């Protein structure tokens, strides 16, 4: 089946609710990348350790793996717009605590703040993925996800480059203040988004009645146990749906498979500071390499859609093939003799990364019943964050043990080749039938 997609500009012009959600994404993600470059630079300065940066990446991803599946239950039980707004407000307050990180003894606070921030992101991202089909008609979903993916990429490119400049000129604290303000602006924009029927969709049909959730008040412990049991039951329902629909399962864990090579994110910092240093403590070169990552991620899904269309069969196959493009990019990165060629290799690698990201998300949105979207996207997010955390930490350990960053790049390219072969075979054999809720 072919999905007839609208153009990107047409979607933004005619769909006001999605446009306002997109505005919030623009400002918050721009602030995120200013913040990230500042944190990478700060920790390298305070600890001079690749493992310390690897632990930061663990803090940026592992909490999502632990909290994500349960966050999905909340996303499916509460109005998703409310979840988005409160997640933004909480993150705005947390980022301000990073202003207190001033010496090696304060590094624990950076890890704590980042971990708590990720907990809130574990609610925000599944809610954003789950609410998008409520704001768009089916023919708009591929364009909506391509716009969101391209925006993430553009904000990465712009924010990383700006982050290097801000850190190099104004210092890390200015980046933290800007990031906090960006979350407040995002929350204000999302507050203006109106969802059809206040998004009290079929999820209400799945929500237990008050009598079911609130037994007689004689035992608070009993009520808590009942709520925990209900939460576990709803989470199990999401897992059961995933694993009884083969293609949904592969699409749900596509990002986790790609993220088994997620240690490449640490390599960008190691290459920028150690091999191609520019600016104070390599902040500018780190920012430029992350900007190249963003440029590639922005090009990927839009270029693929323009060349080959947005048919579901093509998107299924492109998800697997994109892994091989990432592998080729990081093999080239490992041999790059100059900053310019290293940036080109990163662009190629993340053209592949963004294709698998955007297309797997769009295919899931087309297949999932509305009342399960939050749980499935939260499980997807948990798998992705767990894989990235483990890969980043192991890469950091290997770096501190003396492994050459170029060798690590070759090894991680090999990981992309293996995981790409697995998911390519799985999705190409899939019948591709639409799953109805």
C-alpha cells in the first residue's frame, strides 16, 4: 500500500496544531544541543577522562530504559498534551541546577541532573510520537515525521555549532540558561495546541473505571498494590501486542539495534578534542562534528522520500539498508585525515541513521491502535536508550584503556553491519500487512 503524503510546507501551512507542536520542538531541541556541547566540554575539562563522558552518555540514556516502559502507561492514561507541558516545565527547572557544577567534586550533580532530565524526556518523547497521529490525517504522517526528523537534525547542526561558539565565548553557564529558557518557550507553545476531542480517544475505552482503580479505602497498601498491578497489566498488554505482531516488533526495536553502535556519539567528542582540535578545549571542533551529524540526519529521510517515494514497502526495506550506509560512513570516518573529510563521513553515516529513525516511526504510527501508542513508543524509547547507554559506556572504557579512536570507529562500523543484516532480513521477509487495532 502506498501512502499519499502531502508536502512539508503545505502541512505546516494548513495544520495549525502540528505547526505549534513543531515550533516547540524547534526551540527546545536548539537549547538541548547548546546544553550537550557545554556538558561534554565541562566534563572533559573537569575530569580529562573519556570514561567520564561515556558515563554522561549513560546518564543521558539509561534512565530512559528503566522508566520508559512505565512512562508509556502514563502517556496512554493521561492527556498527552498535559504530559508534554509538565515534562517541559520540569526540565526547565532541572537544567538550572547545572549552574552549580563548578569543580570535579560537583560532577555527580551533573550526572544526577542529566538522569532526572532524561526521566522527564522518557515521558515527553513517547507522548510526542503518540500525539502526532491525533494531529495529522494518515496522508500527513510521513511528512510530519520527516519534518520532525529534519528539525531534530537541523537543531543538532545549528545548536551544536552555536554550542561550540557559546561555550568558547560566553562559557558553559550561558548554554544552561538558554536551554532552560527554551523549555519554557516550548511549554508555552504546546499549551496552545488543540487536539480533536481533547484526545480522549479510544484510550478512554481502555482506562479502568474509578471503581476498578479505587477499592474501598480501608487499606492504602491494598490500593497501591492494585495500582501497581494495573500498571504492570497495561505494560504487559503493550509488550504482548508487540511480540504477537512480528513486523511491529522489528520496527519497535529498530532504533535499539541501530543504537548498539551508539558509542559513535562519544567518538565525535574524542575525535574533536584529540585528533582535530579547534577552539578552546576542542569545543568548536566537537560542535562542528555534531553539526555534521545533524546535517546528515536532516538530509536522509527527505532525500530518500524524494528519490523513491513514501510507499510502505520501500520504507520497510530502507530501514534495514540505512544501517549499511551508517557503517560505510563510520568506516570512512575512521580513516579521515582531515576535519573536512571527517565531517563528510559523519554526514553520510547519519543520512542512514535518520532514514531508519523516521521511517520506522512513521510505519509504527500507521500500524498501532491509538490506545497502545504511548506504551509501544515508550518501550521503543527504552530499548534505544538502553542500547545507547551500554554502547557509550563500553566505548568510554575502551578509550580510557588506550584504544585508538580510529580503531573504535572501525569496530562500531562492524556493529552496524551486523545489526543491519539482521533487521534487513527480518523486514524484507515481512508480509507488510497493516496491523489493525
